C-alpha cells in the first residue's frame, strides 16, 4: 500500500519553507517523502494562486507531505513561527491524483521504454481510456505529395489516476526519463477527501 499524503499550504517564501523542511527532515529520525507543487508539476487550485506564486505577490507554498510526519511537522512549524515567520494556513488530505498524457513516437526503442513505464504501474494506480496504436508502414511513397510516412509510429493518450504516492512516482518517472520529451504530460491534479 502506498503512503498517504496531505497537502499543506504554508505561508512564507519558498526558500524559507524549503529550508525549514530540509532542516526538519535532517533532524528527524524518520525518512519521508515530500513534493512542492511548483517543482513537481502539481496544478494549483486556481489561476490566481498560480499567478501570485509565480510573481511572489503572496508567500504561500503548497507542499504534499507524507501523513506519518504531518503532526510533527505542524508542531515544529508552530514552535518556530515566532522566530522564523512561517505558518501552516491549510491542511487537506489527498484522496487521489491524476494526470493526462499523449504521445506520438516514431522510434521503436523510445516506444519500448514508454511501453515499459506504462506497463509497470505502481500499486494503487490505473490507466484510463488508454488504447495505444502501433503502426508499421513499408510503403515509402509520398502521402499527398509530401514526405513519406514514417516507417514506424506508436501513438496513444490516456489518463493516469490513483493514490497520490504511486501517481507522482509514475509522473516523475515519465517526466525525467530521456524519452519523456516525447510524451506530453498535463499538470497533476489532486483530489481531496476527508
């Protein structure tokens, strides 16, 4: 089973919040995962929030943090608030996450790596509306007077949805692999629950 996460909205500059979190992690005897929205490709709730964050008009940092350390992190932030000036403004449990993807790949080796990533779904993650098409063309003739069609093409689109931990793992793997530049990924969208 994947780890459970919550989204925390922390007031303070990104550098300050990140530094505090890294200090907390270094002093903690627990290993845990965290993801900042602006660094991980997680969509903000509204366009206004995104603009404020990009322009540094408001100092709010959206952070996804493993539930097992949320109480200790909140306690540390509350104790440090008078000295450091950061504060947790909101906390919401993350119920699920998802993102859309699409690709057209004309290289067999790159297609094989993308297939491998999509076949190795983490626990609690599923592919929706995914019906890839693989085509091989032997005809080198021009199509409608233009260049010949590529001899190989692998194309598809779909949605990945499931538990946050598994979805972000797959999202970051797809984004960071060398073949990731061939796959168009939407921002990740979070679903919140009780």
